[in-house]
């Protein structure tokens, strides 16, 4: 994951000199679809955990930061499909999005990899 900084949301942006700020490629692992929010002064980044799994393959990885640049070791952010759906085969979750209420996560939205005909579905997890 790379970081670009601007004084205004419309830019112009400058790439951070330490990019990538989050990278597991030296371990042969990959994350994608990062979602970042600030809660009580701490940055949280929730990502789809792919390939061999930084934390849990096809689940979600969660990291935290005090400055948005230096990040913690990854922890489990959300489980795999078989955890939420009884007798469901393990499928990939993607594109995590968090709905905050009163500054705290209340809902987690996920896209779920489809079956053999390449369909997809949406999962909503309420806290």
C-alpha cells in the first residue's frame, strides 16, 4: 500500500518517500482493497487477505497506526466465509467497507467471491 499526501482532497498529491508503507511481498503474501478510518485518534486499515494469507487466507487483515505511516503487525480483521455461513466452502471476501456510528465501527460490508458460475454476493456483518 502506498501513501500520497495533500493539503486538500482535490490535490495536488505527493507520494510519501517511504512507499510502500505496507508491503508483505517479501513474505510472498499479498493484501488488497484497503479501507482506512480514524477512531479515537488511531488509524485503522482493514484489507482483504489474499494468496497465502498474512493472517488468514481469504479473510481480512487489520493493522493500526498512530501516524498513518508506521503500521502494526497484522491481526485478524474478519473471518472467512465458512465462519459466517454454516457448511459454506471457504471463499474469498473482498472490498471491505466500514460504516461508522458515533465514530465507531457498526457495520462491515464485504463482497464475496462467487461459485463455479462466477457470481458474487454482498455480506453485511453488524457489530
